[in-house]
């Protein structure tokens, strides 16, 4: 099953293509670019089963925990707002499932779908550029992340090579280093190398000791300073440290989809994709 992070490619299309509009004036550049990205990926990867997750809005439960979450982004552009619904409509027109649920982000829906699919003994490829979703990668190879822009399929070893930690440690890693994209500050003065070394040695944020003498085998330069910085945050509980942890969603629609996914017939979808690609083959489109 291919699980596609819709918002990533909607925003990418919006910012990479010039303004376009339908005869009635509805803006369409993001929808057009998203459609091309989706069609190309489905065709090139020979996808037979897929679902696309979207954000329900620009606010979610994380904003109640940390009001500054993604605050630096501001409101989405007025000409982009109506195109989110267009992108969901075209996803369904292709015969694919499109999901969006109030109070949750696309990442949480993908995490939920992945969990349910694994319970059905399926495997998943998550199509995204989002660092958060690397936490879902499995050591047994049943869940991998594919980055369209870089044309990279990442398994657990690739996640370790990129971040220096195991996939399941990604929430702790991002909790320590922060994430500018999501406006999460992390622990001031703790960089990627120190965070990765600490987590390799101690496992989780909560397991990182304040006593610098316990850091002798961690291989961290300035261990005493790093230990003190992390300890000051952990001792005074910071809810933002757990913000990157994806949350499973209780949703009958997600559960039902995962129960029947293997019986869905891909032929109708693939015929539609083939026709659309042939119709747009002479149109100049920017690459992924």
C-alpha cells in the first residue's frame, strides 16, 4: 500500500507553478501540479493500491498543546485554500481513497493507516519529505519512506544514516534538536550530533542522565553542558518534547479501509491514470 502525504505535494505545487485558474476564476495551479505529481508517481511506481492523507485544516490538537506550533507559517494564501478540496476531489476521481479528519494532521492519519495495515500483514511505502514520518519505518522492511524529490527509498538503515538514530527514536531526536518547519524550538544548544549521540547511548529523552559522569561513553563533546541543558528541560516537563510523536486516530473510516484494502480492484484506477497521462503527455510540466 502506498500512503501519500498530500499537503507536502499540494504546497510544493502551489509554490513552484505560476498562477492558473479555471474559466470560473477558481485558482488551480496547486491542484494542477498535485495532479501531475500524483499521476506520474502512480504510473512510474506501478502503484496498484494507494491512499492520500490531507490536513483537515491549518490547526490540530498540537496547537492546544503548543500555541506556537507552525505559527510562523501564518494563514494559507487565499488562492490556495479552495484548492485543498479540489485536490481531494481529484484524488477520489482517480479511484483512490482520500482522508482528512478534524483535529488531526495528515501525518497522524498515515501513522494510523500504517498501524492498521501492519495488523493486516501488509506493507507500506510512505511518500513524503516530512522528517516526522521516518518514525514509522520498520526494521523488518515492511514500512519504508519514499522521497519523491530526491528519488530515495529509505529503510531503517537509511534513516540511521541520515539522522544517526533508529526510526523509533525520531520523535526524541526532533524533540531535542527542534524543527524549524513546525516551529518547535527543541533544547537550546543541543545540535543534531549531540542529540543523536545521546540517544544512541541512553535510548530516550527520559533516560538521558543529568550527571555528566554517566556520559563517558556517549562520545559527546562538552558533555557536562549538554547534560545540563537537556536535564533542565526534562526536569521541568516540556510538552513540546513529545510534539513530533504521531498519534493513532480512532476512526471507523480508516479502520474499514484497512480491512478491505486488499480486495480493492486496481484496474479501473490504472485505466483512468493511463488515459489522463496520455491526455497530458504533450503538456510541459515541471519535474518533481
